[in-house]
C-alpha cells in the first residue's frame, strides 16, 4: 500500500484523514503516533476547531488540545522584564525563574543586579530550559 507523504501538510480534514488512515493501516507502524502526524493535526487546528480535528482524525481531544497549547506557547513571545530598570540597588536579592514544572533557575545575588545577571535570565527565558 502506498503511504502518503506527510511532509506536506494536508489542506483539508479529508486529506488528513487519508494520511492518518494510511498510517493506521500500515502493518509495520509504531504504536505511538509520529510527530509529523501530530504536526498535521496541529496545523489543521488553525482552520478547524480542536473538536472537529480530533473527531475527524480519531485522536484524543485532550492530547490534541495539550499539543496545540504547547505549540502556541512555543510561538508566543516570552515576556521579559528588565530587572535592572525596575529595582533599586539592593544589598541582597534572589531571582527565581520558572518555565514549566521542570525548568527552574534560582540566582542569589549579594549585591546589586548587574548586566550579567540580566543576561543570564534573558538567556534562560529565550531557550526555555
């Protein structure tokens, strides 16, 4: 059976359903849905609702919703506040940053915040790690 190329995102739910069906009908497929197929589903959520996509492609609504939100969060700009501009010189300070449940950073300063600390926080927020 010919398997459709998933590198080009289908333009409609019907085309995407065909791609998912081809994957599901492949006897050598993996049990987990490949990332490129998830990306097809996520791409369709810009034109269709998550409910419509999950029903048409027979995907878990909850799993698709989580992936769509993660995708949107990755695309949105990260807010950054330049601490050096807002805070007066302090004798000591703790800066804590958190991205998600596992990505945390804590900096304990014994003097005023300098550009090195600000650059470190910017780098942490930019990478999301």
